[in-house]
């Protein structure tokens, strides 16, 4: 138990690395909300965490029945709300993900989307103040990553 200094009450401690690994093993490293496979890639592995179904902040216990493998995205979407059951929490998370996906599909952030405006070339001329500062410092500054490969 640890003391929540904001609400002055005792909370269960976060899971230790060992406890977390046991939950991830039990759930086969799959997010129990969206099904993300934590074993599919390094990036997915980095995204995996353990979720308190009833949040610690809401006096959820560190009990295997209250812990599930969860990707960080679903964990963030779920937040600290208390649901009547895991199934209700899962339904909320999946609905929110669907809503977020629909919103994302209307943005230029998705693959294949055309940029609203052609990106401007980053040349020293486009940043006269930086170019002047660089010239004053006697250095040559280039924003091209290719220039880093020389020498
Ligand atoms: Zn997930």
C-alpha cells in the first residue's frame, strides 16, 4: 500500500516488473482490449503494460483478477473511469478507438493522405535570421540529414 497524498488514502502499489511479466505471460502478451500482439514486433513490445481494471486511484486491488495485459493506447483511452465489469470497460475502449479512427481517417496524418499544402523547403533563405546567426558564428548549418553523412 502507498499513500495517495492528494486524496489522503492508501492505494495498492503499482505492479512490480515480476508481477507485470506474470500477467503478460498469462494473457500471452496480447492487449485484452484491442488484441494488439505484444510479441509481433519490438514497437508492440514497448507498447505493452498491465492495466488495473478497477484503477488503483479508485481503490482497485493488485489482484490477478483485477489485472490484464493492455497496450498503452488502450490504457490511456480507458483512463481512470470505473466500469461495472471488464466487459463494459472493453466495450467503452473499443467504441472510443472506433470513434478516434474515424476522426483520424479525416486528417492528413494517415498514410496516403495528400498534404493540405506543399511543405516549404527548409532553406537558409526561408530562415534568414538563423542563416544570419550561422554566418555570424562562422559556421555552416544545413537542415539536410544527408549532409550529416559526409566525413
Ligand atoms: Zn490495446
